C-alpha cells in the first residue's frame, strides 16, 4: 500500500510540475499576445506602419499557445480538484477568451482598417464618402460579436477564493475587454448608422441645436441657435439658421407632457425651443424639438443633433481658425469665451447676439464639411465632444434610434450603465440672463462600503462657485438680467439630483447643514430638486450619501450639466465589482 501511495504521490508531484511549467509558458504566451495587440493597435491607426497582418499572425500564434498550454487531461483533472480547481478553470477561461478575440475579432477589424481609414470619414469638399464604411459594416459587426462573447466568458468567472495573481488577471482582462467592446460596439453602430443617416438611401434633413451654457440647461444650455442641415449621398450643407427664440410662444406643448415633466420642468419644456433642454434626457429634448419645428414650420426632419461652443472649440483646434461674417476670426482657444461672454458685452441688441451665435455655428460647420488638412483631428474632436456629453444625436427613425441607444451619442437619461451606478447633477438656470458663464463646479466621489448583492454606499460631494468679475452688476442688462427675477448680477438656478433606480438618499447636506428636497420620480429614477441663488463670489456645496440597489458594484459615474468652465462628468473607481 505504501508503494502504491508513493507511486500516486510521485504521479501527483510530476503532474504538478507539468502544470507549473504549462502555467509559466501560458503566462509568457499571454504577455507576448498583449505586446502583439499593442503593436497591432499602433499599426492599424498609422498608415505608415508595416503590414499589420504579420503582427496579427503573431498574436494568434501566441494566443493559441496560451490555450494549448492550459488544455489537456492534466488541466481537466486540475479543474476538478477542490484546492486548485477554481483557479485552473479561471485560467482556462482566460486563455479561451484571448484565443477567441485574436481569431474571431481581430481579423475582421484589421481588414476593415485596411479598407477604411478613420480620417477618411471627415468631409472633403462638402462630402463624406461612406461607401467603404458600408462595405465593412458586416465585418465590424462580426468583430463586435466576438469581443462581447469573450467579455461575457471572462465576466462570468467568479473570483471568490481565487489566488491573487489569477484574480488580478481576470480583472485586468475583463476591464480591457470592456473597453474594447465599447470601441467595437461604437464602430459597429457607426458602420450601420452613418451611411443611411448621411443620405445614401435618399436625402435626409436634421436640426442642430447649438446649446449656450451662459444660460445653463440640464443637457448644457439654451438652444440659442438652430440650424437645418441636408445630407444627400454624403453631401452635407446648411440650409438655414434660426434663433431659438423664433420658435416659441405657443399656448400648448407641441407634445403632451407628463405630470412629472410639468412638475420638474414646467410647460415651457414643450412650447419654447429654448427650453426643450430643461430635461436631462436628450432623446426627449430631441422629440420635443422635432415637434416644435414641425408645428412652427410645417416641415419634418429626420433627426436632431446637439452641439455646444466647447464642441466648436475642439473642432477649431483641428481645422484652424475660421473667419466670421463680421470680419473677426474665431479660434479653438477663444471660441468659448467669444460665444458665451464677449458677444453679449460687444453687441447690445439681443437679436444681433443670437444672429452672431447662429452665424458662427454655421461658419464652423461649413469649415468642417469643406474639409481639413487634419481630418483625423476633426474625427477625434467630435469623438471627444461625444464622450463629454457635448455632442448628441437622435434619429426620428426607430431602427436607427435603437442603435444609438446606449452609446455616448445618445444623451439618454440613465441611472445605470451596465453595473455602473449613475448620479445626475443637472442645472436649470432661472436668472434669464447670461451669468451662467461664470459658474464652475467641482465634483468628487468617495467610496463608502461594498454591500451584499453588489450594492454599494458612496458619497458625492459637489461644490458650485459663482465667480463673475468685480462690478458684474454694471455689465449690459442682457448679461446680468433686467432685475425681474433676481437683482442684476446674481444667479438663480434649480439643481436636480438624480439617483440610480432602486437607490436611496441616506443623507443630504447643503453647505454643511441637513437639507430637504422636492422629491419626484422621473422615468423610474429618484429625483431631488433644490433652488439656489448665488451672490457674486458665493460658493454652495452639496453632499449626498447614496445607497444603491443590488447589482450595481461598478465605478460610480456622475453626469453633470456641461458648463462653460469645462466641467461635464466625473468617474470614480469602485472596489465593489469583485466583492459581494
């Protein structure tokens, strides 16, 4: 019996040694695959780089080696052992996921980038050539499916009880696949959306709301200017421009408002184009803008876009300065200041101010569609604006809107993005002036505790500072207000605090003291409303402790009203995703 036991022990020792060697080889193969993918990413975005096919083949070879080194009878046996099984199975799942990405996702993506240079999506001589993009739409969709399949495989790995190196590997690969999936998802939707939206199947017309953060609204500011665009087989042109105030004054909303909308935003949400952005849900703002335009002009459009001066500034940093109709020049460095402040000091007639705002937006757009020597820079600028919630898109075509949903372009109201809880801090100015230009925000999230079922407790701290120049009350009345709401030079705003569905507000203080809010539930999300009035130089602070419902262990995202100061959103790292 001792001989048998000794023989079994020897077999186990040998098997453990083989597994250890395999694990080291698999680790080396994983690292080589990761290095190949980094090189591949550089090559597909740089036309001057060597053929990406060679690097792809290397990545596939290393990924397959990692899978082979974690496969076979010994690994199957190890997966059944009580003290080793979970770790062995986790490593095998990682190897399969990496192999799946390199063989199913990367080949169509590499082929797509051979056909479509992202810079080629920027307009040239007023036209965007979307034919190559349409040709690779199926390949990009296949790659996205493969990446998401791999992500689901890794996300399903339970890390409870695993050794630290395996836990770290699972987390790193899961997070990287989540980032890749976001990119491939956006690319797949863009490939499906851009051709029809740019008129390859027939002419399209769109409204562009140019939001003005000098008078803040939940998604940015009042739509001080409205452009109408036409897209036909990739050719894009501005048909007309109007003041937002020209599309107002109706007695009844263009669309029926819900009781909650009436309570939180008032009837102007549905009657005045300048107030459709009272709601933080951009698809709803777009529906209302679409209806107001149809009511006032008798014209139907195919969708609504939203931009702001920061978007225009980002674009101008890529295209270079643009000459304006009044002879001045606008640059990426001064666009925000000129559009949100200087114009109101320089021009005294509100109609002239609004006209300047609209003409400037049209001039920048014309510069973009004419083409730029830095086409890739323009694409990057638009992507950055979308990530920051300053460029949003809504389609009146249901199948297209379904594809836009969940992307950074949608601007939809959400209390959760995947497993990430979302808190909203939205401002709706009530001053009826342009002093919102001087408002700044500083927001931070402090992680509190991880709770059972993937719930968590955290604290959001927000400080708003109103910092106009000395003597602000002496500025033109259109900047500081006519005194009908507050004294000239003061700022009044509503603040809407949105929590994730199923969350509760455990504690709320304003300026260090317990505070009460006007409570509502908007589209399933708890809302608390406050009204603040700021003196020049005054600072107001809010601190809220939030306890989420189950299934929300991810990093907290705070989505705020984009301000002229540059504030728009904050993301905080949470340690709860792999607990509970």
